[in-house]
C-alpha cells in the first residue's frame, strides 16, 4: 500500500474526529464517560492487531517476532510519555484559554522536525525545513481569529507558565512520535506483533487511569465495570472506531513512512475540519482560513516535490557546462585538422 494513500485516509479520519465527537453530544454535553473512549479504542486496536497477526500465521511465511524481554520492555515507554503529555495538557489549560492552547499546539510540528533530526539522524534539506516552518505558520494562521476578536488579545496575555507548559507539551508529543517510529523501525518484526505490544501496554495504562479516577472520586458514579458503556450510542461507537482506526494508520506510517508524513496528515486534517465546519456547523470562513490553506499547500509542495523540480538553476548551469564542453571539443577538432 502506498504511503500517500494511508496518509490521505489518516487525514480524513482525523478531520472527522471532532465532527463525530460533536455529534455524540446530547444537549450540549456527554451522556457517556468520555474518559472510557481512549480505553475502548486501545482494546479495538489490540483486537484488530491480533486478528491480522493470526492471518499472517496462516500464510506461507510465518511473521518475524522478537520475544526477548530486552526488546519488549521498550514498548511501555510511549504510553508513559503520552500519559505525562496528557497531564501536561490539562495543566496548560489552567493557564491559557482554548484558542491559545490550539495555536500553541502547532509547535509540535517544528519540535517533531527537530527531534526527527536529532534522535533518528534523518537529514532534512533547507527547503524541507522551510516547508515545515511554513506548515506551522499555515495551520496557526488558519486558527487565528480576526484582530478585533477578544481571543486575539488573550493570545499574548497568558502567564509565562502557560507558554512554558505549551512548549513542554509540544516536546513530549514530538518525543512520543519519534520514539514510536524508532521502535517500529528498529527491527524487521511484524507490524502487527509490534502493535500488539504497544496496544497491550496502552490498554493497561488507560485502564489504570480509569481505576485511579474511580478511587479519587470515591466511586461516586459506581465502579468502572458497571458504567463502562453507559450512555453509549451509535455515534459514540463511531468515535471509538474512528480513534482506533486512526491509531492503526499512524502505526503503519511509523513503520513504512515517517513522523513528518504523519505531521502533514494531521495538519491537513485541521484545515479539512475547518472547511467541513463551514458546511456542517454554520462556521463562517475567514480570510485567515484561506491564507492558512494556501500556505499549507505551498508547504506540502515544497516538502514532497523533488528539489530538481523546484529549483531550475542547477539544471541550467549543467546544460551550460555541457554546451561549453561540446564547443570546446569542436574547437579542438578544428585545430587538430
């Protein structure tokens, strides 16, 4: 399967997450415990990965599986990083408003590029670095409201702790993605075996968080196993399936593409969500939205287009050099004759 097909599917699924989540609300709120959605999504990913691994076992060539504990013990680390990241996100929201938080979230585009270079030793050209910065600028521009809006003033009026936590959140998000890519590519193990390890620990950590929340609240709403599916509707299950399918596509990109492709997919999903909101939720398009889309399209073209198609000068110089060599050889022949 081509990486751009998977990336396009990831963009569509990611863009529909917010829409499905909105549709799952009832009377402006959630009748279900939204903290159970990530846990059920992890269970869904684990089941799908087990079925796909079982299908590989039935094939002519058995899948490669590393069962050494020194390898398996590395797989809880992404779950731990994401757990810390989620807590930092909540802490950030205590200092900044939602609009500022969304805009600061675009920092993970740049931090992913930096960590991608530092930890995975993947070299990026100057044009690709410019494209990554343009992508961050484009997504930020599309989310900024008019300068007459109150939220525009609040962007620069938050406490310094909020900005520091926002930067930390962006670094943790990038670190988790880059480390996951390292795990997926460090050997030739079956993708589904690697997924099983990731999602097993992910399910354990999500379950532990839900049980801990029950203890903190004194089982006010009853134990987890009695309310796990309370209030679930078809739209809620669609959210779970969407979140689980998104995770499976991300793991495929981590194995066969890279973090930058994932960043582009999720960033384009932000723009697609804003465009769809114009038709579904009576969202009014702004000049900033159109400018952001234009900048992101330029970034996409700059990053993935071969440099020889972007810059004509080297080809021109090469043609001139070839022409001069031909003329020189002709002159030499005339002199010799």
